[in-house]
């Protein structure tokens, strides 16, 4: 729990997802900064602090599965294999509602799995989940 700005990394090849999450979070308690990455490679650079303008490591990640260059599953494997990143809190937000994708995401230690069709167009449910989570749990330092 923190009174500071919470950085949330949204990794999705659809720019609209990050924008919708950011808009929805404006209605929630807390101060959030959305950092966008268009695929897993950019997302890893953000987490590792090697991306341009990356000041600090995002505390929470919202991850799509189906992306170019590096998929969400490849990203999850890379993060869990890196001892400096494996404590990252990663929620999957994807268009896939396939049972095997859900099972695979949890096997890769995803904190949660949500489908874009279930959360609705405004992403208020996602924002509420992220806000409650960030304001309730102690996140990695």
C-alpha cells in the first residue's frame, strides 16, 4: 500500500486498451500512471528499466496474450525466469476465452485472468480491481 503514484504497465498491441484503463482509473481511489508497451519485448524493457524514459519499475502489469514479436505467454515465461522480475504482479487481459489459455496463464503464475468481452467497454471492472488490489496489498519494492 502506498500514497505515492502507482505505475501500471499495460502491454497490448491495441493502444485503446491502455487509454481505456487510464480513463477508468481516474474514477478510482489512488494516483496511477499508465505506462504502455506494444508487445512483450517493449514490456520487458520497461520492467528492466532499459526502455527510454523508464524511471522506475512498474508495480503491476496488465498483459494481453496475442501480440506480435513476443506473445504474452513468452513474456510471462521471461519474467518468471528472471530472478529480478519474478515478483512482478501480472494480470492477463485478453480477447481469448479459451480454457487452455486461462490454465496456461495461471501455470505461468498470472495473478488473474480477464477477458476483454467480460469487463465491458469502459474497463471500469478492471480499474476497480487494480485500484482495490493496489490499495490493499503490499506490492514488491
